[in-house]
């Protein structure tokens, strides 16, 4: 097991990464305010791991309330959030009852937001079971739900007490979900960690083949990058926005195609290629750089051509985005491969060219 810390003063917390962590009650018990928890999971992950985690905690004297939600991005909404509140209120959960998110990014986001809201804040723990959640969404305290007009527009910053990334859970992960997680792994190399990008290019075949050592290293390095950024800028007032490489375009793809039709990582991959194309048109990077990025995403079995929603539709969806400031869209663009920056000054003409010429039929 590897352990690192997200340093946020008195709200700092550990991230444990390793195999067999679902059996480690000793990693959870120190973070419980009382020996009562609610495990929030979904209809896909629940049958795989809910009984195992429940047994681990029950054997340690912890009372467990299971809450099983429907699976899918399409359910990341008010109605599903209220199912959590219904269960908590029916069971008379108290302010010291800890919520445990057992699942991927959707479960983590909903559970975290429920924890931030229920009785104005109860403790919660992240137990991510997808690669994307282990390397990104479980770390950093972003929680929330989607709205029909925009992804993740309703939520709160609310940090977990601990993150347990059990790498064994990746053995049951569908290949498409594994690839979606690799998009966020690649992102860290592209925005701030060129040596990691070089390592990914040398080891992508191992990652796709689920080599345990390669996956463990990729998760650790990704979490180290995320933890450093979050510690420096918890509420995304500065450099944390760099973590949104490809996300402005990607969220537009997810919204425009209908939640769940494109996985988040697939939207990030194609969205990153749009950011790369715009960066090339602005003279920041070369076509060879664009081709390098494209090749790595393709090796991870990710889409590299965004769907042709139409430039006006893209602009409309991107106008409803958390990164809009003073009415201007902000983009994460390449200064060079391995270094990105945030700008609200992307030339409108070049942006429209990218949206018209660098998109194609729907993939994913």
C-alpha cells in the first residue's frame, strides 16, 4: 500500500492506494465520528463489493445502512440525490453518521454533495472503484450533480476524511471505463508532468492490459499531481483550473450528446484534442505536437474526434460552464506539451474554426 496526503491544514486527509483495501477496517475506523455509516453505491458496483465492505465494517462493530442508487451519468440529478436523503432521514441518520461513497465518479459526486448538505454537513469517505475516480474525482472535494443545461453546475467543495483506492476493483472494470480513466491520467502528463507523459507513452500498452504494477504507479503519480494542485488552490481560483484541460469542450460534448452517451473520460479526450487544435491555430504548438497527443489517446482506445454538434451549439453549451468569468469563456490551452495555461482570450474566429473543422461524426 502507498499513502500520500492532501495537505489542507486541519482538513488534510490521506489517500491510500493498494490491493485488498476493502478488507482493511483499520483504514476506516479512525475516521468515523460514530460506529454508524451509510454506504452509498449503485446497482452495478453494489453486487460486486457492497457485501464485502459491509462485512469488513460489521465485523469491526460498525452499523451499516446500504443505499443502492441506479447506475449512470443520467441519474446524477436532484431525484437521485433525494433518494439518499430519503434513506438517511428514514433511518434517522445523525450528524455524526459517515457517508461512504462506494463506486465511480457519479457515486462519489452525489455522495459528497449529500454529505455536504445533509444536516448542513456530515463526514464522508471516498472508496472509488473506477480508474477515473481513483485518479481524479475522488480527490479534491468537488461534489455535485448535473442540470439539463450544464454538467456539474450544482454542487459544493467538500473534502472527504480519507480516500481508499483499492486497485483490485479495477479487475472488474469494463474496458470502456478503463479507457475513460486513462484520459484523466494522460491529462496530468499534458498539463504539468512531462516525465510522466513520457512514461505513459512507454507504458500505455501495459496500462491497457491492466498490468498491476503499471496501474498502481499511474494512480499514485496522478494522485500526487492532483494533491499538489488541490493543496495550492482548493477552490479553483488559480492553478487548479488547469485540471480542466479538455473539460470545457468535453462537458459540452456530454451535455449535447445526452448524459451517459459519452463517458466523461471520452469527452475529456476529444475535448483535449479540440484544445490542442485551437492551441495549434494560435501558434502555441505544432501539428507534430497535436499528432503526438492524438496517438497517445488512440493507444488508450479513446475517441480523438469530437462529435459535430455545430459551432453555435458548442458555444451555447460552453457558455453555461463554471469556468465562465465576467461573461467570457475560459479555456485551458497548451503553451507546449507538458505545460498548459488558462485564458479567456482565445480568438473567437479561431475557436469557431476549431469547432467547425476539428469535429466529425459522433464516436464513443
